[in-house]
């Protein structure tokens, strides 16, 4: 494979910045294009490691819940089903099994922490322009 | 571009042949379509702002409520634009909306940009929390009670629960766990009901070139309720410019609360702080889940809505679990 998905997203963002933004300028469309470029950078940043962690965390959740995603299930469908089971089990455990509830909440903390995104830093200032 | 509509409307309001120019749509503000424009007739010329409903929105709100709240705040001397014309039916503007004066030289800061308020940040913060206190010092009058919905903690929670249930695309275990804790721990009111802005945060107020507070905007979620709601929302870390320990990218929490207490004549209710913090997070999740729904249903392609579905949603999802762990400990 020549480009990973996250590398491709980063390239799209750069192409947007170099080829699209200058033509649109400081207009509503230009600012929207800049937001889109920022979104692509944000999604690309750390996605490979997020996905590695997702796989490990989901396997851990399967162990906690005692159920697994079906072999013919897509990733998102399987995750949704496990998340629904987590929600139901957490609601039950809050009332009947505080230790289990705490364990599930700990897992959810690590899952949501892994999904947290980082806003890309603005490009460094043009030092030549600043000096001029 | 709504040039023809604005020409007809302003000509009627001014009783003259008004020319419209300089129409420019503001970027962001995903709840409404917002345009600035200049109206001119004879020797008179004024820069104005038109806000109207878009085809899809982060939140479902009423233009009457927003127009009334701006008018009430303006009459009380708070820093807000002057309301000019309400079009509740959309007959003038193409969809329900209103016209107000533009705040010259004002700029809204990006709430995700560190250090956006520069060297005057602490001064801006005190002015901001003083203005919020002045709003909360206003005693609701008959017109407020007739126009603004009353929503106490339980009512507000029910409102956002309904939004999440209506718009969820997939399981939301963090939001659902937050709701269970919130509904089981609803606090007593912190005092008599007040006017609540409902979306009081960095990015929804304008500052001048020196970062001094010029105007408070975006009143579409105004209601009568508990002022702790505004305090929790504006101090939510999401709106903190990625600067821990600094609220709204301006000043310390202690300075903010002191300014608010001095201006409002009320006392900060420390007992309910945790509840309102988690409520703020839950409210955020409701807004971001609604945004994701609108995007997924292809009702909008506005990148602001796409952003809302991603960054703030995931930040508040994590924050909900962190707060739940603290509150349950």
C-alpha cells in the first residue's frame, strides 16, 4: 500500500491548503475550506495508534461482557452492539454490583480517552513575512 | 444572497428607498445563518446583522426568544447589539430571523485557540463575568415570563434527554450513565429563577482590538432558570482555550466567581457545582449528537457541524466519564 488512510487524509489537507484556499481567500467558502482542511488533519493525527488501541480495548470489553463480535459483522456494527451491551450492563451494575460498575466505567474512561482528538496546531508563522 | 429581501425590508422599515451593499456571511455560528450588510438611504447609513434559521441547525430554537432576550439585555444596559426587527414567520427574510445592529470592530475568538485574549485576558474575564452577573441580577418581568420558557434543573435535563433520544445514531453509554446520575441527584435551586443566557461561553462574545469586552451574542437558548447553568457552561474546560486553570481563556475561576457574585448579588452555590458541571457536559453531548444526526442525514454539509460532531463530542464523552468517576467516588 502506498499511502495509509491517515497519510492520505494529511495529503488531502495539504492539497486543500495549497490548491483550494488561495483561490477562495477570506470568504465564507474559504473559511469553510480551511475548517475542512483542519478536520482532515485532526482525523489523520494519531489515527493509526488509535486504531491499534481500539482493537485491544474492544477485545478487553468482549472479555468483560463475555460476548464477542460476530465474524461476519463489520467493525462499526460489532462495536455498536458491544457498546449497547456495555450500556445495559453498566445500568444494571450501578444498582446491583458497584464493583462491576466501577470496572466498566474504568474501561469506558480508557475507550473515550483513546477517541479524544487533538486540534492541530496552526502552521508556524511565516518568519520572512514577519521580518519584513 | 438575501439582498432583495433585505432591500425590501429595510426600505419598509426606514420609509425610504434603501440600498443594500457589503453583504457577507459570517463563518461559524452553526445554529443560524448570519450575514452582515450595510443599509443606506439619503444621508443615513448603518451596518446591520441578519440572523435567520438555516435548513439544519445544532439546536432547535425560537427567534422570538432570542429577539426578546437581546432586547431585554439591551434595555438593561448590558453590552449587546440593538435589536431592529423580528421576522418570526420568515416572510421578510426567507426563514424566521431578525435584524440587529452590528458591533463595529468586534471579533469573536476561537475558543480552541490558546492565549486568544492576550495580555488583557484577566481584565476581559472580569468584564465578562460582571456582565453575566448583571444579567442574573435582572428580576424576570411579565414579558420575560410570557416569552422565555421556564426550565429548572429537572426541566433542562429533560429537554436535553429528549434531544439525545431523538438524535442518537448509535449507543451512547457515557451520556446515558451521566443522565442516570443527574436525574438521581437533581439539586435544589441556587436561588430565585433568573434570566439565563443558555449558551454563554467564549466564542459567543465580541472583543475589540485590545480584547476588551464589546458585546454578548447568541441568545437563542435564553430561558428562565438557575444561573448556575450559565456559570457551569462558560467554565466548561471545552471552552477554556486549552488553558487548564483559566476559565473561558480569560481569568482564574476565583476571579470569575468573585466578579459574578459582586455583580449579581447572589452567592455561588458550591454544593451544586458538580451537578451543573456534569449537566454542562451532558448538554454538550446533546448538542453534538444532534449535530452528528444532521450531518449523517445529509441535512447539512456545513463543516462547523461536522467539527461539532467530532472534536467537542469526543471531548465531552471523555469528560462525562471522568466527572462520573469523581462524583461517584
